[in-house]
C-alpha cells in the first residue's frame, strides 16, 4: 500500500473505532446550511490536518528524533512520536479552553500516536496528513448523517 492509502485506512478505521467507543454528541442541530458545512469541511478536513501535521510530524517529531538520535534510532523514534502526540493533545486541550473530556483526550492522543507512527515508519508526512484528514472527515460524516 502507498503511504496515502495507509493514511486513509488508518485515519478512517481509527475514527470508526472511536465512534464505536465514544459516540459523537449527535448530529448537528437542524440541517446545517451549505456554507456552514463547507466551512467545517474545509477547516477540519483540509486546513487543520495540513497545518497541524506539517508542524507536529513534519517539524517537531523530526527535530525531536534528530535531537534524541544519540539514544539510538528506536528510542529516539518512539520518544519523538510520544512527545509529538503529547504536544498534539496539549494544543487541542488549549484550543478547547484547557478543558478536555477523557474521551476526547483518548481520541486525540490515539490520532497523534497513529499519525506519528505513520510518519516515522513510512517516512511520510503526507501519510500523517491523510490519516488526520480521514479521521476528521469520518467524524464530520458521523455528525451530519
């Protein structure tokens, strides 16, 4: 499979699993107006995954792995994935006013870890972006279905 297919499969399956464990609060109240739906999709499925993954996996995780390289590739890679995912959770917690439910924490942490592992093993930030975008897209589909 190509890195993008790995990202698509990983993000989609992770979101479906999270929805099975922690269903979303429910559909958006009323039928969302087309402009609102387009805005949600553009921000959640396009802009956020690109910006966040370029920073967390493309920049932060790579820098951490290089900095920790003297510890060995396996330890450096693992630590970089875990630290990057932790920072990813912190960003989302701050964005939500510092209040994050344990369900959201688990969901965001697992996405951060999955994207980090994809970026590390496949050496592909686009795989992480695709996983994040698929995760968010499936989430939007659960909210509007």
